[in-house]
């Protein structure tokens, strides 16, 4: 139900050259296609047919209306017949919503024994879509092109991915990230140009001193805490020291107080994500690890040490993946396990890993942290389930943002009896040697937003919508070719800036 209030508009291109009867047929076919897409059960967002456009004024009026409709998250275009591309110019110039060009046709197969010139004149998607595609390319408009028959599940699956990404893009356009404290001292990769991020990605990042959170924390009641602790007891296995009567029960109480306060603060501000910093904990009992874990599971973006870019990216990846299996989390590269072809990276953080990726029911435990100078924090301890996923980050290169995506294979780790944190162990594709080297060459961060639910295609679509650079590390990556790609990208963006 996550996308039930959203719409994608379906606009069919044609012209009046072939007469009114042809336009009527085009409209009937379009209605049937939209009805079939909606009834397929494969699309997360409802498709709304907005009619056949036959002239420049009709195109422009439709695209202007889409821009001004909050429910509309994107446009699907299809040229049933020959639609002269010049009539799309002004509308495309004004279009602000994501665009998907569906290269399909009404009939699935050629009616060999019946085809005549009337049929040829009407069914010209192979012709009209190329005319339209030329203009979109000439205008340098980013879009997704899906080729296939409208009844084919493979084509519908690609549309569904684009829809989820378009919904997440719409969600990002009013995304507020709250930073409790500033960026970790002297750390470069987790910071960046917040003005450019708002221009390019829609993110708005606000700083709040930890004292503002403490003021909310002081209003939390014992009844609120007791109610939340009951939820903890229902959802997690408790370590002995965290149980009622245990020596560290007070730390569970304080963790609940912090979670309630952060949630209240974020909701009051209308924020969709937040960051913390263990250098800025004045007035709180402990680093809010448990709160961060649980709020991520609700969909709030999170980044440690002031990392607002990863907080925003997590929110976007979580939003795309709603209703899909696997889960998502903020993660950090910690240490390597060198074992030949099975060499892997232990992913964890001090505390803040989302339980959506847990292999089994997490355990709520309290242990010393050794950093931050505060009381022992409560946290959920678990290991991630096995499977293939994507790890992503966004970095600021000064003249542009770059998204780096690595496909990874999460494997079962050995027990960690003396490291009571949530963790995942993964092998970056194609292997640790190439995957880690490529990540470093691309300037990747030590923080990632990770998802089991998404694939590379989701993030490709997002980078297209955001008009940011994308580099992908997967099973086909070689260091030689990857270096060439980075060098060519550098030339492209330098020339592109010079021409602007």
C-alpha cells in the first residue's frame, strides 16, 4: 500500500494525418494497454491514461499539468503511430517529472495473412518511437527506455522498477535530514556541498545542536518508555543483563527514552532522516544505537558521524524497496578476511545496523562501547542473512556527485562471541581484490547504504533521474576497464562544464 496515492501518467503520441478513425483506434488501443498494465498486478503504482496528443499545444498542456500534480510521479510515453518529434519540443522543455519511453505496440505479432496499408499506417510504433526517441536524445533529456510487448512480464518488471525509483525521487524532493551535531572532525568523505545536493537531489540538510534533542528527551514520560520497552520484549530476545531485574536494565530504559525523543523530534520537523556523532552526546545517556536501528527499520534515513549523504541515500533505497523482501541497512566497512577466492569484508558499525537484514530474531544486549565517553549503550545484535545485494554510496567530487554501486554476495560468518554488534559479511563482486580496488579508485566512502531488495537497475534509474554520474562494480569489472571508465567520465564532465 506504500504507493497507493501516487500516479504515473500514460501519454500516447499520434497525429491527425491518418484521419479521425485512426485517432479513435489509437485511443481505444491505449485504453486497453493501460487497463492491462493496471490489472497485471505487477506494477506498484497506478497508471492513468491521459489521452492521445496530436499537436504541440496538447503535449505542452499535458506535461505542464503533470508538473503541477503532486500525485503524478512520472510520465510514460508511447508512440502508437508516427508522431512528428517537433511537436514534443516545448513540452519536453517544460517537463520536470521523470520520463519513461515505452517502446511497445498494441499487437504482439504481425498478422501475416491480413496486413495491409491501413494496418501499416496505424501501427507504426517501430517508426514513431524512433522519431520521438531522436528528439529526446537531441534535447539531452534523461529517460528510461523499455522495449517489449505491454503484456510481457519482463517489460512490466522494468516499468515497475522505474515506478519505484520515480516514487523515491519524488520522496527525495522534500527530504529533510537532521544532523545532531556536525560532521566528525577532519573527516572528508562523509561531508559535501549541501547547497548543490539540494539543487541536484532535493535534499535539505539542517544542523541541530544535541541540546535541542535533550529538551525533547526531558519531556518523555515513564508511561511512554514502559510501552516501548514492552514492544522491545515482544520483538527481540533479551540478554540476561537487559531483562527486568538485570544489572543493565536501566540502559534499556534510557535507550527507549532516546528513541522516543528522536522520533518525536523528527516527526515534529517533518524530517525523513538524521545523523548522529559520538563527539556530540552532551546531555544524553548513551550513543543512540538502538534508536538508530529501529528508526531505520521504519524508513528514516540514517548516517553515522554526520554522514548526511548516506542518510539520504538509505531513505531513498528503503523507499524504493517497500514491500520487497530482503531489507536494507546503513553499513560500514570494518575489517577484511583474506581467504583466497572467499576473501570478504566484515560490515558492521559501532551499533547502528538495521534489523531488516537480520537472519533471525535479534538479541537486545547492553555492552560497553569504548568510544563517546558515555554509559554502556543498548543495541540489537544479529548477523545478516545470506544473499546478493547492492551497496551504494554518493560522493562529492567538487564538480559533480558520483554514485558508486557494488554488487555484493553476503555469506555466513563465523561466530563473533567477543564482538557484540550487528554485522554482515560480504564478498564484493567480482572478488575482494578487484571490488575493493575499484571502490577505492572511484573514491568510495567507508559508509554504504545496502539493500537485499534492490538490484543495480534501480540505482541506474535513480542516477538517470538525478543526472549524476554512476559507476558500477560487478562480476564483469576489470581494473583496466574501470580506470578507463573513470578517466573518460572525468573528461566528459570537464567538457560538459566548459560547454555550460
